[in-house]
């Protein structure tokens, strides 16, 4: 019996040892696994942090580079702007000095409501207001097919309401009457139309050219230059005689597409 008891005790002890060993093994394995997970997590966190920092740094560099580039372009544009403005202002002042009468006439013709108003016009208090608006404007080069060879055009937005002084005859009723005139005695017949107003101009244009070697203002007006709208007066009289009033439809047959508003 003693032997059996001892055997039983031994078996129990061994069994407990085995169970404890297995439990310890499981704990160790689990602990190692947890440790591995923790280490991997820390490593991933470190990598992510590095990527974020580096990415943010690089992004900052790109933004800074773009900002610097924009600033560089703005400086270049400002230099060009000053160059263009200097040229236009110099031409205006040269015209005021050397062609004073011509300049005053040009401004009177562009002043809405003036007795000499002709063609495109600005709504302004007086000629001085127009003159100051032109001197203070931001001018940019302007290419346009109706600018004559040897001339250069610039455009700007000025704080005055401007309207074009011509209207397309295709936009008016065919039986609308228009007058054949030659206000400047150029030998060409032009058209005038009453009761219509030209479109509002989105910008203003100034055209410069050389006069005795000096760059001056040839003309300035709201809107783009109008196409040539005249016909030789002799040709018109040969077909119409002394008739000075025709319809829009007849004018279009002559090839006269635009009429000056009056």
C-alpha cells in the first residue's frame, strides 16, 4: 500500500509539473508574441512618424518654392508693368507738350455730352478727369488686327464708363435710315446713325506712333479699334448721286457694315 501511495503521489506530482510546465510555456509563448507585436508596432510608428515629418518637410519645401516662384513672376510682371506705364505716360505727356491742340481735341471728342463729341466716348465730369484716368491706368500691350502698321496699342481698365461709338448695321432693322457723311473732309463716305447707342466697352485702348521721331498718342478711346468703315465718296456719288440718306440694307450692299452713333 505504501508503494502504491508513493506511486500515486509521484504521478500527481509529475502531472502537476507537466501542467505547470505547459502553462509556463504558453505564457512564455504568449509573452514573446505580445513582445513581438509591441516591437513591430513601435517600429511601424517610428517609420510613420519619419515619413510624416519628411513628407511635411518636403511639402513645405514645395510650397515655399512655389511661393518664391510666384513672387518672382509677380516682380517680373511689375517690372514689365512699370515699363509699359512709363512708355504710355511719356507718350501722353509728349502729346500734351508738342501736340497740345490735337490732344485737347481728342479728349473733347471722347467726352460724353460735349458739343464736339464724336465716336466712342467716356462718361466723365470733364477732360481733366479723362486725362488723369489715362495717366494713372495700368497699361498692357494689346494686339489687334485693326491697329495700323507702324503703330503700337496698349489696353487698360480705367474707372470710367465707356461706350463704343459705332454699331454693326446687321444689329438694326433693315429699313433703319443712316446718313452718308464726310465730317473730316477725307474724301471718304462714312455712316452716321441716330437713336442707337454703342455697346459698353470692357476696356480702353491707346494707340501710339511716331511723329517727327517722337512717340506720341495717335488716338485713345473706349473699346477696341473699329474696322475701316468708309468708302470713296466719288464711288458712292456715282451710284447714289446727291442722296445722303440710305437704309441699313442699302449700306450693307455697299459693304458698309458699321455706322457711327450720334
